[in-house]
C-alpha cells in the first residue's frame, strides 16, 4: 500500500512517517508540507529520524497523490478539506486526524466521502476509542442521576479548544442521555453564573508544557463519583491507529467512517 503523509514536518508527521516505515506491506511514497515551509526539499526519513528514505518533502499534493493509494492528513480542517477535494478527484482513500471541524466542515468532508472511502477520527488511539464505548455504558447505567463534567489537558501549542476528543466524549454521553450536545455543553463559568443546570455537560480545558493529551469524564452523583480517564504518553499510538485505519480502508466502499468502525466497536 502506497502512503502519502500531509503535515509531514509537524509533531504528528514524524510519528506517522515512522509508523508507516515500520509496517510491513506499507510504503511511504510522498511527504507534503505547506508552501514556504523551511523543510521543503528535505528528506522525509531524516526529518523523522528514521534514516534516509529518498522521499523529499514537497508542497505538490496533486503530483504526490498520483503515486499513492492513501493520504494520511494530520493538519487542520481548512487544509484537510482542500486535500480531500484533490483526493476525491483522483479517487484516493484518506485518513484524517485533523481536529477542530465545525459541523459545516464535517458536512463538507461527508460530501467528498460520497465518492471515496474516508476515515475521520479526532482520536486514533485504541484506548480512547475503548473509552467512548465505556462512556456509553456508564451513561446508560447512571442515567440522569449523575452530573457530567469533562476536563482535558494538552500541550501549549494546541490550537483548538476543547479538543476534538473531549467534544466527541461529550457527544457520546449527550447522545446516550437523549440530550443535544450543542444545547447542553457549557464551556464557560465565571462570576455569579448560578448553579449548574441538571442537563449541562461542563467542558474545561487546561493548556501547558508538553502534555500529549489527557481526558477525564466525571460522573458526579450524591456521595459518589466515577471518573473515566485516558492519558496519552506519546504520539506513537495515534500514528499506529492511523496506519491501522489505512489498512482497514483498503476494501471499503466510499463513505465517511470513524475509528469505532475501524476497531469494530460501532
Ligand atoms: P503541527 O502544527 O505540529 O503539525 C501540522 C503540520 O501541518 C505543520 O507542519 C504545518 O506546517 C502543516 N501544514 C499546515 N498547513 C498545511 C498545508 N496547507 N499543506 C500541507 N501541510 C500543512 O500539529 P500536530 O500536533 O502534528 O497536529 C496536527 C493535527 O492533528 C491537529 O489538528 C491535531 O489536533 C491533530 N491530532 C489528531 C490526533 C488524532 O488521533 N486524530 C492526534 C494528535 C493530533
């Protein structure tokens, strides 16, 4: 399977290059960065510290995809949507790790996925996806008797807040409890804002240092509390999840899938 990576010089890019190189049956055939990036022309393998690969970082996605079966895209929604259009024109599969999609942007992604198979997942880790399943179970058991609050921590360079994973966790709980996440998510409490409503799901964000990603969902009842937490210790498991998604996509029909589909948890 020939794989191209966009955002190749980013934090996830290096991990993805390594994960593809380590996977039997997968070959890195392209590494793409934004026009003007200082690493254009550099060897992708040297950049990812996996040794020289003879693949130069380029800003030409159209030419790159002519020699690839699948694109792994860990950039940003507005960039990803442009890349999706190119992949749809060329009939190539796409695995998207970019986070921060608005509902409208997600709809646009779904539109492109009408003609090509696409996995879009705000978190590619197996552990986080297991958490989504556990959260559904917990919300089903605990019902409306427990207040739900979500806290996430990330490094100080993260651009979107709250994280796509935290939002997905909120959506899973809200859907299970028969609530509309967009109506009940509460991102801000300050001053005399009054007691929390029963339905709301508090979303709190911490940013600092080099934290890879931590999420805790609190189910808080009278006299007891359940916490479901996930802590990412490195970015490698996100990259391995993306590679697994590429392999899973190989025989799939066009459509928009997520990691729950890839892992058989949906
Ligand atoms: P980063 O800023 O280190 O890397 C992003 C890279 O994309 C940069 O090198 C940047 O130059 C490049 N880029 C920007 N515009 C581009 C363009 N037009 N064409 C090509 N390349 C372009 O960020 P990161 O920490 O690697 O994260 C990237 C994305 O992946 C973020 O949205 C982040 O939230 C997400 N992420 C998702 C998961 C997951 O499991 N789904 C895990 C970690 C990070």
